[in-house]
């Protein structure tokens, strides 16, 4: 690990200038500061404050995920993270971000400049620049629902969908359903692919036919139901499982629009168990993601990475919750 | 959660007798004590001492795994666990065990009787009695390389073999190997099956043929090499990957016994990176399990489960380590 003196020698400038650059003093130019920070990152410099075990400063980058109201997916994740961080006396900064931040600055430089010893990234569509940088970063970083291979400083926290999906399929099978459709989220998301595999595996475990016409990728918005529900129904589906509660609300709307009823004609199952799930009419059967625990686990993982415990993944259990949107298949 | 008074009422005995039973006093019969403990477990009683956040008493059950010398697989797992537990001021008891304990007493009763708030089970061949009890236990429990579904009080810690196996196959492919054999551990072990899948997937990613004659389950002892190495060689294998370093030492011995050399004729790769791996002649290329970190992660997981964070799995990264037992394929 480099010292301030080594950075100064490397750049051919005074130790005091390096120190000013690292501490954000105003009496050096922005260019010099950037040069110092870039060199510090390249040389693996970590400020003294960051090295100290207590009083850690960490940040949560949020992109493409709603979190400001208690009804939204990100809310409990962030409050869970904050609570668990508070137990450790960490200072947490929430940073709403977008692709611009990812392309405007190197990840490590951003973290060093702002004194963050660790980061938690949620809701991200990773820009290829940051993916590349995350492959090489030495800043302890936790990703929600994203995975970076071969870097000991990065961990992934998420929900192990398999159990929840298995239990949901079992529930439908017990109600007599044989043609179960699955309306998934975006195809290019790692979790969508995991859920697709869990769905197929569960069908096979109950000796149900795997029918490609009953599995579609959509997006994590209600509107995608319009395009796929008609095809599902034409192909004989009596139940539709969805990759989110929001998608499920869209499915219920579309089923009703076609003069059919949930659950009498079509059973519907959501995913996430957002507060809206229980408030829907009919109340939505769903697969619960423990969002507060996801946030807490991110802190456990970050704590591990900061003490050089190279955890790759922490996965939480998903639990099937039966409500009113699933019923006995129509004979 | 039941109180002492409720247990007394339920059993129709005095509160003081229940109290004696729970606290291990000598002036009641062993039968009465067992009756009190069984009722306490059934009724979900937890002693006050166990409820207190600090000063937790936890235990590590070790079965079928060597751990007493630094050369052995379990040693670093247990010391890692102890170190991380010490940071939390937990009291740790190591309990070497065997199937007798599993059949002689209910898990929850054993834990309550001994005042353990949490357990870590390593090296286990789970007896069906304990598997059944673990499905229902409410005692926070972490399993190494074992998984119990649908119970929020149980978590699994292990190594995600995929990356390490992928990198090892890649290394062999770069050395020109096309016929790579895999000598796995016991067939009825969950991790053996995971590694088999990772091996097959890695072969496919490098467009290598998946040949059943080059994949065998054995046992985690060197001796199993005798039965499978001949078949591998007859079927053209130029490299043999093994599910443990111990198996790999057996493979090297068997290769030599047949007048062939490692790595000139056959490349060999182990798994675990036990201290013996580096000391072998030739030094063994292997896939490292971070055993100390596995122990530390078990504490993180147990801490999570104790604060009602329903973590299902913590997986660590496995890293391929190149030494002298792998070489360019003979042309």
C-alpha cells in the first residue's frame, strides 16, 4: 500500500500538495487534485481515516429503483441497511445515481475522493465501464442481484428464489393446476434467468410439461402483462406466476379486461410481497423477498469484505405467501 | 414463548422443580429433568441467559472431520470460527460427536440443556433423526456444506466451487489438455454434486466433450484413486482433477505406480489447498477453500440468524492456485 510520500515521488510534486489533493483542500487546482486522486487509486493508497476500524463511512448507490416511500421496493432494503450499519456506528450516505456518474468518474476515485470505505449498489444496470472497474476494484463493494466473478473485494446479496418458486408451484399443483405460465422480468437480468431455471426445475419436479409458450420475459412493470397474458390464455394457462407484484397487478387487470376473474378463472401469483400485494383485490398470493434482511445482510457482507473475508454470495430465503388470488382450478 | 410457570402448569409440577430441571440442579431425578427439558423445548422456552444479547454460548459439533492438527481440513475452520466469535465475546465449545449423539437425544433438548444459543455443524453425515429435527428446530444453526430447506433458523456456509473449477479447467485448456478427468468425492454429498455440475458446465464452456468414462465418484480418501485412475488413463485422460488434495495425492501415487510421471504424462489438480498441497512433490496445483474465512462466515451467519435475519446461504470464493503438478500436454 502506497504512502503519501510515494505518491509525491511518483508524480514529482510536493508531499503537501498530495496531502491537499487527498484532503480536498481548496488551494490547489481541480486538475492537480484529480491527478493526485488517480495516482492514489492506481497505487492503492487508503487514507488513515479509512483504515481505522470504527467510524466507517459507506455509501449506497441507488439506480433505477424506487425507495423513497414505504410502498416501494428499495425502501426496506435501505432502511435495513441503515439499521444494521448504525449498530456498527457506520456513517451511511445514500446516493441516487444514473449512468452519467458511472461514465464520468472511475469508481475507485469516486470512493477515495469521498472517503467511502465501502459501497452497496442496488437497482443497477451496470454500465460496462463500471463493470470493468468493479472487476478490478479493491474497495469492498456489495451488489444487490448482480455478480462479479474473480474479485475478492466484491460480494453479491440476493434472494434464493428456488424455494419460494418451488413452494408456489406446489401450491398451484395442489389446487389442481397443470398449465402454469410464468411472466418473468427483463431477459438480461441475472435474477430473471435464475427464476426461469427455478420455475422449469419446479415444473419438472411435479412432472408438469415445460411449455415454451407459457414462459415469457417481460419487464418489471405492470404494462408488460398486456402483451403476454392473451398468449398464455390462448395456450390454456389456468395460473400465471409473475416475477414481481407490479407485473402481477398488470396481469390481474388484463385478465379482468378480458372478462375473466381472478382466481375463479385464472390464479395469479406475484413476487416480492410489496405492501400493495396484501391491499390488492383480490389480495395477492406472492413470494416474499425479505427486503429489510437483504439490507442487513448487505452490511454483514460488507463487514466481512472489510475484514478480508472473501464472501462471494449471501442468499436469503424466499417464502411463498398464500392469499386470495389463487384458487382451485376450474374443471 | 413459554414461561417457567406455564411449563409447571402444563406438567402439573411445582415451579421450583421446573426451575431446578432447567438449571441442572442435582436434587431432582434425571427422569424429571428430562421431562422438564422436553416440555421446555416443545413449548419454546428459552432461558433468560440465552435471551441476553451479549455473552452468548455457542457450540461447534464436529463429526467425521479431522481438525486437531494444523494440517487437517477442520483446523482452520474451527480457529476461524473461534476468532470471529471472540470478537463478539461469544463462548465457544467444541463438541466432537458421532451418530450416537444424534440418535440419543433431540437436538433442541441438547442445546437447551447445555445453554447453547446457536450451533455450527461441520463434517456431518446427518442422521435422519437430526435432519428431521433440524427441519423443525428454532435454535439458530449453521451447517457447513449441508442444506436444510424451508427453515428460517438454519443457514448453510460453504464454498462456491464454480469459479475455482472453471479457472482450473481454463488453466488445463491453455496447456493444451482436451481429455480432462474428474475424480469426485462421495456421491451422496451435496457438494460433490455441485462440483460435478460445475465441472460439466466448465467443459461445455470450453467446448470440450463431456465423457462419462472420465467422471467418477469416489471417497474423500487417497485410496479411491486406485480404482479409477486406470480407467481414466485407458480412456485417454491427460489431466485428472480431484475433489480434494488427499484424493490428488492418491492419484499421483497411482500414476507413478504405473510408471508415468506428474506432470509430464498426467497433470493433477487437487481441491482445498491443505498445507500438504504445497509440500507435495511435485507441489500440487489446487483449488483453494478459504477455511479460516469459512469459520468466520459461519459466525457472521449465526449472528444473522440470531438477530432474525433469515440468511439461507453464505458462499465463499474458491481460487485456483497453480503449482507444479500441471504441465503442457504431451504431444
